[in-house]
C-alpha cells in the first residue's frame, strides 16, 4: 500500500454521520478481452485489497453499453471477466464479486445525481474527450459515464476506490457529487455519503501496448492475460522497438519490452536484464523471449484454474448471484435513505391543518 498516492483512512463518515471501516469499491468493464493493462492497472490491486477490507467489486456491464451493442459479445465478456477474477485468485468468501446490472438501484441513484450535476462539469471530462478523439461515438452514455460511476461507488458507501491515473478526474467528480448531495439533502451533522478517496499506483499507471502506446482495447495493441503459445509469442515478438543493432549497448528505460519485463521480473532478474541491455550483444529478440517466459511463469497456475472454471460455468454464475445479493442488500439500505431524504417517499407526507 505504500506505493499508492492515497492510503485508506481508518475512520470515515458514513450514513447517519457514524464512523466505520474502510469500504473498497471498484469495477472492471467487460468491453473486450482483459489484458495486461487491466491486470497491472486494476485487477492485481483488487485481488490484494479484497482480502483486507470490506469490498464490492463488480463487472460494469451498464458502462460497457456505451461501446458494445452486441448481445452475445456483452454476455461473453461479462462471463469471461468473472472467470478471470476467480482464476487469478479472487475469493468470493472474502468479498462480493458481481455484475453491475444485478443491482438496478444504481441506475436509480444515478438519475438522482444527474439532477445535481452541472453539464459544464461533465463537458470538462478528460476521459470523455479522449475516447471521442479515439473515434468512439459521442453518445449520452459516454458523456454521463462519471455520474453512473459515482453511483457505483456511493451506493455501497465506498470510501476507497482503486483506479488508474486516467480515472482520477472521475473520482473528483464523484467526490463533488457526494458533497452536493450531502449539502442539499442532509443536515450538516448527518451526511449520507462518505467522500471517497482514489487509490492510484503510479508505478503501473500506464502499461505499454505492443505499439508503445498505452495498452488499450481501443488501440488494438493488447496482450491478453491468458494468451499463450503461438498467440502470446506473436504478440510479444511484434512489440515495437528501435533499430539499434544487436551488438550495440541499449538503454533499457527507453524500451517497451523492458517496461513490461519490469512488471513481471523480480529485482535480480530486472537487474540482470538491464545490465545485458547496457553491455551490448543482447538484442530485443532476446528480451522478448525472456518476457514470454516471465508471462508464462506468472500466469501458469491461473491458466489451469481458468480451464477448470470453464468446465463449471454454474459455479461462476452462483458466485455472481451471491455477490449480487450482497451488493443489492447494501444498495437497498442506502437507497431507502436516499429516497427519504430527497422526498420520494411521498406517502409519508401529511398536510398541515389549522
């Protein structure tokens, strides 16, 4: 946790003004095959945190609708995301793992938040502008993405949100929304929503793809978490490098291959490979072969667990259903208070009589 820009608060304001333990909330979007950028940027951190704190991790299929309009693809990616978490070691006995749409209250809360958020705030969204610049359709879902994300976080009383550096602004919007709601609908001494903190690990803020840009499904430059054999070799061997000849010394810190090696290798291996770069006689092809070995070794056990999970899809669905039950129970508790505070519980109203 010391590598993060923010550490968990021990006591955080919660519904009714009480203090409680840290609640970790985060999600993963099932918009395609999960890759090394997803793993180092989010999933690995989720796996560490879910054993330490009360946690809610979910597969954000509502968010995926901003880009996916294919029924079967969305179903497949949602299932594969769940399998990936379980194969990598997520323990459903320790924390809730579920699908966003199994908690429909989140969209109800998002609608309430929409009525508090100035359009000008969303127009400044860097993530929205970046995605449109990449060619994604500028639909209303993409524009309003941060508001639904805020509902995702606050409906479970989230206090700590592990995210990539590119999501920092969205967490700032979430914090603003929580404060606006508390000011508008809550007594000063009884805020409903905590003000969540982002947890960002700067050393893996950007994982390079095979073309040197940030690894992203949008760029088509990814290496899948469970790629192996010829598929893995083809992708790794196509990683872009410069034209420095084999015999010449090279700077490992300027190489996309070494940037990935650093994510997998222990300190001794990193040092050995870095020295080989600097001494010369060590080619990029040599580095790529070592990277393949490191990836294979790192995910070997998870690949076997994944193969077993694929044989037992009912177990995966049971995990998601139980996680959804836990998530919805928490969400319903929060929404009862939200509805009461904003005035949606109209049946309790009685006119004054003289």
